[in-house]
C-alpha cells in the first residue's frame, strides 16, 4: 500500500476520534430526556419553513456561482445546479467538507477545458461566501453591545478577521506568493510555481471586472440573510428565544469552525461550538444541541438529491 494511503487512513482515524470526543463532551452536558422533549415539542410548521429557506439559500449560492464562472455556452443554470447538488452529496456523505469543491472544479474543467478560470471561480465563490460571513458578523458585533463583552465571541471575530486577512494577503500579493513558492523551485518543482502564479492571475482578474464581484457580494448578502433566517426559524420551531442580531454574529463563526477539516464533515465540532456560543444568551446545552443537529440535517436533504443526480450521471456514463 502507498504512503498516501496510510497518511489518509491516519487522518481519517484522527478525524473520527475528534468527532467522537466532541460528541462525548457535548452529550455529557445534556440530559437525554430533556433533549427528547425538545425534539418532541418542535413545531413541524416552522421546521418546514426552515427547510424552504435552506433550499432558497442553496439556489442563491448557485446564482452567485453563475456570476463568477468563465463565460461558456455549457455553463447554464441547470448545469451549475446539477454540479452544485452533486458537490453537496460529496460534502455531506464523505469525510470531508471541501470534496464538493473538487467536484465543482472538475465539472467546470471538463465542460470548458480551462482549469485556471474554472478553479478560480470555485475559490472566489468560497471567498465571497466567507466575506459575507465576516461582514454580517462585524455588523452584528457593532450593533449588539452585549456580545462584545464575551471573550469567546471576541476570539471568534478575531479568528474570522485573521483568516480573511491571511487569505487576501496570500492570494492578492504577487510578492508574498512568489516568496512562499521559492522553496518549490529549488527542489525541482518550478512548474508548480508557474501554475500557482497563473492561478493567482485568474483570481486577480476578478478585480479588473469589479461589477462581477459587486453582484456576487449582493447575492452573498441575500444568501446570508436567508441562511440566518433558516436558523432563526429553527430556533422558533424549538421554542428558543435567541436575538436575531446575535445569530447574525455567531452563526458565521459556528459555520466557519465546522469547515475546519479536523472532524468528519464538521460533526461534533459544530455541536460543541453551538453549545458554547449560545450559552451566553441563556440557551441550555440540550436546546443548543437540538438546534445544531436539526440545522446539520438540512444539508443531508440537498446531499440526498445530489446522490440521485450523481448516480444518474454514472448511469449515463456507463451507458455511453
């Protein structure tokens, strides 16, 4: 067996262990009878509303991506929607939170034959989504004074700002990227340096057409509002009283933490973060856990649709 196989196996074992440990910690904070009662008394109507809002946000993500993809006759909305849902399947049912981006990039490259602009569109889509997270979180930070007194929330805001700052510097500065890639050219991987520079130029090309970025940010704002309303309606379904502005502040932090590839698809880590960040506004551990579990189950619906589309894609390929 190859060295990469053993490395991936070790990483999978570590992520599984972290997921289990996080869930053990969370479930030690809750009473299972209380958790069961919260689920039993949940409003089906508001859960259905949250499901509708979730899929509206997903459609908004596809529309945002459509603004960023390279111009090509094949890259119409149905094609992008299919690719996006298949990516949801890989993100949801495989032990990674970024595998879907690989699928989206592959689909674009296969359709257009252009790898730089295709991958750049996927990365820029991610960056705009994260920028929306950060802007709304900062806005809520300034208009919701009680949150500024919480050191945990302050650390989360600083973490979001730090991630965005490092990303902008690395992708936006030719000098920084050149210095980071120097060691590769010294060990005979100069071609990697060349590819990285070409990819950076594809990213920077968006700056030369700011109208695409502005429209992408506008769509991001819509997606962000709908996503927060999804959490708000879930909280209402569970009878939780959480200030809407506080959700605008902490949901981006929780979702960003869940994207860190240290557990299986964010499971466990997401629940741990939800319990910690909702505790300051009087949400008990079992209430926060129930909210997190239901919110995390919504992507399973999109992943299930993506699984059907992926199987249909495989069937067509086999028939061809």
